[in-house]
């Protein structure tokens, strides 16, 4: 019985140390014409397949960045970065602007009517418009 209780405490401790996954939303400037987007549309901007909007990435080490690329582009962050490097090397695109966190993404998107970014849902406010929720 003591071993069972100890095992339960160990499992609980491990679960408590793993951060909860944030709910990631894609945001655009509040004045943008878009009101909703599909997963495929969002992925096009963040994989360099469309240049009609300017993607704003979070920091390379950001957990929300890894979660975003996994859920939206079906790639890990390293695969997405490799894809962008190839596009930049061949002259087909320029790397997305990289900022520190959700607050910096909101500021960049609010300042640029053609910008698109992703943030934690809890960071949403009236300065940006949510067009997609990553699932």
C-alpha cells in the first residue's frame, strides 16, 4: 500500500512539473479585413507560401512557438526554420520578424495592418483580432 501511495505521489509530482499547454490563437491587426482563417491559410503565411501578410514569430526558444508550428503547420520549430532558411537562401523570401513574447507580437501586429502573429489566448486584448484558434 505504501508503494502504491508513493507511486501516486510521484506521478502527481511529475504532472505538476510539466507546464500546461497554452491555447494558441492567431491574431491580425484589428483593422484587417480578415475575420477568420483556416489552418491552411495561416500555415501558408508562416511557411513562406504566401506573402500577402507579414508573419511575426515568437522567440526561437519560446514554448508557444513550438506548439504553434506543431498544431498549425504540422512541423516542429526546427523544420520550419530550415524551410525559411532555404527560402531566404534562394532569394524567395525574407525571414519572419522575430519578437520576444506575446506582448511584443501584439505590439507588432497592432502597428502593421498586414502583420499576422500568434499569441497565448490569455494575452488577447482589443489591440488585435483573433482569426484562428490552434487545436
